[in-house]
C-alpha cells in the first residue's frame, strides 16, 4: 500500500525557517517524481514544487522560488521541503504527493505550518 | 502563473447530475491533455478522480467523468450521492514542469 506521511510542521515566527519531511513507503521511491503543495486557510490548493526521480531537477512556483528548496534522500525514501524566510501568508497545510506522469496519484495527509508572532 | 477559473460552488440533489467547469488559457488547458481533477473532503488528503482529461483511476466510480473543449475542462458527477459532497480542484500542466490549480469548487448535495 502506498503511504506518504508528512512531518515537521509547527508554529514558527516570521522570518524563521522550517523543514518538512515526507516519508514514503509501499512503492519504489526512486522511480517517481515527487511534489509539494499547500492549502492556505480559506484558499485552494497550490502546487509548489517538483523534484525528479534522482533529485537532479527541481522547479518551483513563483510564490516560493528563492525561499523554498525541495530535496530528496532516495536511500531513506524521504522527500523534504526546506522553507526559509517564512511569512504569515505561508501559513497552510502542506502536502506531498507522488507524481505519475502529469498528475498526482497519491497524497499525504498534510502537515500544518503556522507562521505567526 | 494565474490560477485556473472554477465556480466557487455547485449543488445538486441526490441522483441528479452536476458539472463543474475549469477555464484556463491556450497555454495550459488549450494545449495539453493533462487536466486532472481532485476531490478533497474536510481534513482529508486530496484524492485523484480524473486524469488526462477523462481517464478514471481504478476505484473511482464511473459516475465521475471528465471532458475538455478548447480552454475549458469539465468534471461531471452523475447520480449524486451524499458522499460526493466535497471540494473539487482541477489542475493543468502548463509545460516546463509547472502545474496550475483552479481555486476549487465546493459541491453541495442538497
């Protein structure tokens, strides 16, 4: 059974950093692109970033480019999202997902990140 | 990177059909047949319902169908059931490994 479990969320102050993790199981992790998304309170889903299967290629939405970094450790079957210079508007539930060609077939339950002083 | 346009709400009675639209541009929906739809119940993870415009993953009821015309994609839910009440999001590949989402449509089963 495919499982994706996010962790690392919490309450941080504006300007601080946080790293989210997404532990994958039930499939061959190295075979798949992986993605991060978020859903802010009262708003819709937003695609944030993609990393290819060996970690050599990454891309970001304009809203997080330069502040967020996606990475993966294929030996640990784990995806990461490093978030720097966090702002109040980054408050959201963050989801990881497995990419299957050009759609997203399995999702984690999400990790809540709250940015507030 | 402007979001795709979805109606904020839709509704129907049990057994009826409802269609949710998703409008993009010639740079996304109009060019790529990589439109997918996701269902999200409150507090739950999104679930893939339709991919590549009209394909259904295994386990998704055939009451859910997708289509596309020009720059607009649509999700139709036939034979509405109470458990279909959820938020629905469309997304389209836009090229250069970037994806856009719609703002979401809250489907209410009356």
